[in-house]
């Protein structure tokens, strides 16, 4: 079971409501979500059903629907769960949540056509679905190992709109990561700084200890080589997702 780490409370409310931030990051996510007595798929289902019952249909519900999808809830299961719940909590709530779920579990055919065109545009393979890290991505991603000896090099591909969570590469010495765009169009952003557009040939150097995210533009597939810089005691700290409002504001700024 993957260990879930959350810092959204401290990042957004740490100075205003430190107790609330502590309960959110350390208790709700740090202890409750990591309780080994319940698997993540079941926990995700219970969470989005509870939000549905409360009438919450904002970005927090979308996040938990995406989280449920990432942890194995199929389109058919989601539709059945929401329909069943609607009989008990209200039909209008069922309509509202099904509309959101329909977007989260969108049809695959257009995406497959776009993926084929993207694959043909670059030298490196797209690889297999990035299931091992799916819980840290909003949308689908794919992973192709290019080199696992000496220095790790992986081709990471994002479907349109997909991005990974905020995260930090940790290391006692050295470490960090290098991103080299090899296809499509995407973004890289460090905490507190504007997003940077990435296109084929663009290279980003990420030192250890820098909070950041990267992913595709809303209308483009995106692939980059992720090159692991050597270091001592290297690890990844996965944090909160990139909110839709923040992500969409980047495209508005570019436009």
C-alpha cells in the first residue's frame, strides 16, 4: 500500500489555521488515509459517496472521483454506485455527480487516436500505463524505461490535460531530476513561480528540494525524458494535486 502524504493544509492554511492544517495533513491524510485495515479503492468509494450525500459537487468531488478511477474503480462500477446512492440521497444529486463522473471516465476512442499520432511524432516509445504512480497523476500517463543502468532515464507521456501532483525530489546530497521534452506541448512549474511551457528540445533542470509539477497542455499530448540525477538517499515526496483553477489559469495566461 502506497503511503499518502498531504501538505495542502499547511501550504494553504498553515499560518491562518495551524490546528486545522495539522488535523488535515497529519490526522485525516497522514493517519486515516494510511490505515491498513481498508484498501484505497474502498476508501475512495466511501469518500465520493459521502461527498455526494452532502451535496458537494465542486473540485473536491472531482478529485476524489479521479482518485477512485486511479485506484481501480471502473466506469461501470462508478455509474452503478452513483445510481444506487441516488435512491437514498436524492435524484438531483445523482444527476449532478453522474455528469462529473462522465467526464472523469471519458470515452477512450478519441484519446487512442491522439495517442497513436503522438507516438508517431517522436523517436521514443510511449510504453505502458503508469499504474504504479497513477494515484499521483490527474489523468492518464504512460511510462517507458529507456535506461535503468548507471543513470535512470524514463520517457513519461501525459494525455491532454494530465499532470502529476506537486512533488519534491529529496536527497541528502546531489539528486534532483532533468526533464527533456521529446514530444507535444506541456508545462513545468515551481512553487511560487509562473509555469514554463515545454516543447520538443526544451530542457529543465530541477534541483533536489524544489516543489514543482509538470504535465501536458489541455489540448496536446506531452512526453519528456525524466533523467534521475545521481545522489545520496534519493526519494520522491508526493504532495497535493494541482487544482483545476490553477491549471486552467495557465492556458488563459498563454492565450
